[in-house]
């Protein structure tokens, strides 16, 4: 794919080959961007405005593509990527490399590389927490936020992070089996992609979340418009109901009877309300 931005040509394909500079023309063959020593795999479809999709625990760039988000939102530009620790991106094993500031720096590096000043950020679950962090640390880069299955507060007691760590210590096969026991069988492509992850890098990400204190004190100062959606059976439901009363310019879509993972896959029930929200920003 070739697109023009800032008087330069950028060519994206698979396999890092390098860069060629000639006058004011820059030709780059990059499936990754580099954020210091972290390489982030991404895929970009041109359009305006741009939606950056940020996956949660055990997700990847494929999550958004295979469930259908990028297809039904093809009138927008879209960026899907593997968060640090996942998929094709770099996989540090030090929990300190998974702080909210570090995760936000990957999103900023993506926007900088593509010459995008402001974008719509769409995150699910742990990806939604990164969107909240972007509104705190980089509000100038956020046009609007769409956040599913996540509140801005500390983790609810139902979330047993120590159990996640135990399963990761057993290996990705145990993690996948537990996920499918809870939510049903995964499509083969998503299952195979998940099995290729390194459990120690995901474990480092989980350990970093144990110290998460939330954004309660920051909510009244969030400036970008926010669309929250959550199932009424999701452990984060009560937190989302509290948050919509505090965050300025925030709306909440409640999905009756749905649990956490349900809200990710119910695309047809979410998209109409989100697209209406985006039209009004």
C-alpha cells in the first residue's frame, strides 16, 4: 500500500528492508515502528479520521480484523497493532516495561510515524485502560475515545490476577484452554496466534497491572468526548456507571445481560451507537 503524507512517500509491506532517502522523498518498507528498543507491529488502512484499535489481555491486531470492526468501519482510517508483549511486537519480560506511560508511548510513536496529529482511540478491556491513560498523559493526541468493558477505577475483586499468573506459568496451552472453557472455542487463526505468544512477557504485563491505581482523580479533567460500552454482567459495569457521572462529555451504552467478552464480539449491537457518537464529535 502506498500513501502520501507530508510530502513524502511511504510504502508498507511485510519484512523490514530499510529506508531510502532522496531529496524530500522518503521510501520506507516497514511493518513495524520502533519506540526506542521496542518494535511494534501494525497495519494501517488510510482514511480520515483515523481510529486506533487497542486490544486487551490475550488479544492482538487480529482481534479487530477477524471480529469485523475494521470491515464495518472501512469509511475511517484504521490502525491495528500488537501491543508490546504480544503477537509480532517486542516482548520484554520486565514488568517495569509495561507501565501505563510506556504503553502510551507506543501509541504516540505510531501516530508520530504515520504523521497523525490526533486520532480516535478505541480500546477494549486492558486496551481501554490504555485509552484512559492516553487521555491523562497525551490528551492533545486524542480526538475521541471509545472504551469497551473497562472502567477507569481499580480492578474489581472478581478479577483474580494471581490466577492469570499461575496459568501463564503453566504455558500458553493452559491459558488458551482456560479461556475457551470460559468463553467458548476460539477461531483457529486467533487460537494459533495466541499460542505463539511468550507467556513470560504477558506475565510481566499482568504483574504490572497489579499496582494499577486507576484514574479517579483525573476524570473531571478528561477533555475528549468519551463513549463507554459495557455488559450489565461485566465486573466493570458498576465502575462504568460511576464514571459516566464524572467524566465530562461522556455517554454509556449498557448491554443488558452481557458479560465481559460478550461486549467484544457483539459488533452489530455496538457499531450503530458508536458511529452516531462519532458523527457528533
